[in-house]
């Protein structure tokens, strides 16, 4: 949520920018007005021999006011464009806030789903482990010859996995009761599993 703190700053910045532009425009228009008025009066005075003539002064004043009005119109136009851009930026900020909230909500949902899946996986692993432990106990209490016949009929992977979890003494008796071929294959598998388990 700390990433949402800086959202108001661009709006304040835009307002300050607009105020600065308006002040700059006002100062510029005042300076230009004074400068143009002085230039207009000076040129009129030079033409009339010192004293500006009343009609010439009025014409120059009208000219200066026209220029000033044009300058103010362009400043107002620029100010309007800046306000429009500020409005667009505000809309984009609002959309970004909404997108951010949506992304955070989806992230929270995904985190919840992930937690649920992990809990389910742990539960299944625990259940499988309990089932395997029960199966190993069943084979441990069987007579070695009977357990050997059943394990010989199974896949080598399953047989070696069960033998590995059995009590070593019981597993030895079961291996002894098996056919030589099956017992040798399972012994090779068991040795590989033991060496793989010993490597960190």
C-alpha cells in the first residue's frame, strides 16, 4: 500500500505549473504593454515634434491594446490546453489507481489459491505416507515366504520401495525367500536408493 502514497503529487504539481504560467503571462503582458505603450508614444512624439497628438495617441493606444488582447488570448489558449492536459493526467491517475487495486486483489487471490493447493498437497503427502507405512507393516507381519511371493509378482520399483521401508531383518528374510533373479535385481535397486539417499 505504500506505493499509493505519491498519487496526489502530480496533481499538485500541475496546479502549481498552471499558477506559475498564469502569473508569468500576467507579468509578461504588463511588461509588453508598458514597453509597447512607451514605444508607441515615443514614435508619435517624434513624428509630431515633441508632443504626441491626441488622434495619434488614440491610434497607438488602440494598436497596443490590440496586441495586448492577442497576447492575452494566446496565454488563455495555452492555459486552456494545460488545464485539458491536467484533466487527462488526473483521469489516467485514477485509472492507474484502479488497475493497481485490481492487480493487488488478483495477487491476493492467487496467494490464497497457492496456499490452499500447498495445504492440499501436504495433506495428500501425509495420507500417502500413512498408507505406505500401513502397507509396510502388513508385509512385515507376513511370513517371509508369503511376502516374497507377493513382492515377486509386483513391479521392481514398488517391491524395492516396500523392502527399503521394512525392518532390515524382515527385508532380509523376504529377499532370501525370493527367486535369485528377482532378489538380485531388487538388491541392485536397493543399493542405488541407499546411495542416492546418502548423498546430501
